[in-house]
C-alpha cells in the first residue's frame, strides 16, 4: 500500500484517515502551538507508549516557539526522544506505524517523521519449557524481535557480531534477521542463507518454522537439517562456532545453520556441568535413541523368525505370557505404539495438569486392563514402554524416531533380523546423503576422523575445545 502526501496538512490527514478507515484503534491528534506550528500525530492505540507520546512528542509540539518549521527542524530540534527521523519512503513509514511507531506530519512539508514509541505488551524472557537446564542461564528468547537481538549483543561484546535485516514483503510484512560473526563465519554460508530467505514466497510469516521449511535442506527428511533453539546462550555458542543464526520477528525460536546429527544429541547444560557427567549423559542419549527405534522391531523379529536365538527360559516366559492372547507379536507392538502416540498427542494438546494426569492414568489403566483381559501380553507392554521412555531422551529427533520406529518394525516383521539390518542400512545411507548448507550431516560422526574438533559424541574438556572449531574460521586460515 502506498500513499502520496502534499504540503497541505488537512489533505494529508484525510489521506491517512482514508487508508485506515474503519479501524477504531487508529488515533489522529491535531496539534497547534501558540506560535502557529501545526502538526498531526498518528499512532495505533495499544501499540505505543502513551507516556512517551505525551511527554516527548505532544508536549514539545504544543510548546513549539517557531511557525513554519520543516520536518528536519522538528525532528532534530524540537522532539525530545532518542529515535526520530524523517522517512520520505511512505511504504517504510506505514510499516513503522503498523509496528508501534508514531508518525508526525508537519504543515507545509510532505515528508513524514517516524518516532520510536513502541510500547506493546511483551512476555518476560523466562526459561523455555522445552529446554530447561539444571545449571546455567535461565533466560529465553521472547516474541519481541529487538529484545532477542539485545540478548545476543549483551553476550557478545564484539563489533564483529553483525545483524542483517530483511523485511519479508508478504501480507504480514515480517522482519527476518540474519546474525553472524565477521571473520569467523564463512561468507559463502551467509550469502547462501540470505539467498534462500530472499526466495521465500508465502502470503505471510507467523513463526520461524515458516522460514525453516523454506530454507532447510531436504525438507522431506525426518531428520532436522536446520538447528533450532529458544536459548540465547545456545545461539551465541553457535555463532562463535562459525554458524549463522536467523531470528524471526514474533517468534521465540532461533534457527541456526549448518546443523549436523551430532548436535541433536547435545543438551543445553552439557557445558555447564562436569565433563565426565556430561560425557556419560550424552552417551546415554545416543544409546537411548538406538534402543527406541530398534527394540520393538528386534522383539518382533526374534519371536517370529529367530526364536532359536532367545534363551530357553526367556522364550518359555514369553510363550507363557502370550498364552491366550489373540494378536500376533507384530500387531501387539503396532497397536501399543499407536496407543502410546495417541496418549502423547492428547497429553500435549490438553492443559498441563490434565495432560500429565491423563497420560499417566491412561497408560497405567489401559496397559493393566489390556494385560488382565489377555488382550495383550505383558512383554509387549514392557517393550513399548522401553521404546517410549528411551525415545524421550533425544527430543530433537522425536520425528525421526517415530518414522524409523514404525519403518523398522515393518521391516523386522517382514524379514526378521535381515530385514531390520536392511532397514538400518537404508537409514544410514539416507543420512550419508544429507547435507546442511554444504556441510555433511554426519560430520564428526567418528571421533578419529573428526580432525577439527574434540567435542564429538563425548563432551571434551574446555582446555581442548578452544583449539578447534566446528567450521574453518576465516581468521584461522593461513
């Protein structure tokens, strides 16, 4: 939307009222000083700081001692506010007005003045629910764009930290910021991220996931090829590693690129606790993810095709538990997995107190009732419970775990251990083909091959990690 202003203030007021006709939150204030200075102030109720408008805008204009002042004279010598400027571009002026700024038009000058008076309500930077830590900072990103940038700037006192803004020209007119460290982040990575953002073609952007799906590599893959975080300390750590961080206005989620598989097994507080404790925790996450996707398929494969591999006592115990159960092992496991995913989805969509209660009571009551009614066997319930618990150790790979769990279950039911191994081989082959902004997804998979970092599957000491970087820094090149 574009408007045209003239030197006549009354005509300019009619133009603005026509553009926002029918909007009761659009406020127009006509101001005239005793000396003859005539101005019009425009803002949206609920988006501005009323105290700043009254004390730093209206009061100086009312007490103006000179008539016929230009827009520059009013902005530079009359308004008592730290951020005000003349903006001849009417499209930029309208964007600023809709985002909480105040626009001033002076009689005799067609150029609007934009004053920073944002004052809409904001959420406090509390700790993210999905990334809680035992030790470390408790701050988290909010929906406020500039507040998120200030959290990054406060932690990185370095002029090389660079912010590049791009306003997405959709109906929402959302601002996207690309953050990187000059001399640390490869320029090709920054250029590629900016190029992909410029190619976004959507009606609007309401969350960072809109940007993620448009710029990530292999969007059809269940494995994340773009990192996400709601913690400023994690975002700063990735900046210092040579990555690019993308912030979206109105979203508390920061995107980072490139992303590798190893990153999905790292927790936020790995670097705030003892080295050995963090190393053991990270190893348990990797083991838990493998068990989560393999153990249901392995259970079905052993019972259906390879019963001779099971110890005799274990096989007899399982046979006794399955006596009278109408369903074969494959359908037992499949049904229980579907019930678990349904309970998890229901618990997520309901209020926190009701959700946790429903998940616990639903799981216990349904499981116990199904076993008592001989509809399901107890070993199958135990296998699914182990897979469900171990799958929660790596929340960033829950989508991949869900897909692999059902895929490997089908492969194990069709081909036994051979089918399971074939399914795992296909999954590894898929991972080998993935790249994130030109970086192999399995980078640093084997510590011996990881020549540029000591922080691999096991958390390394801070005495060793500063010597190596995630990516090749510009400043470290010969």
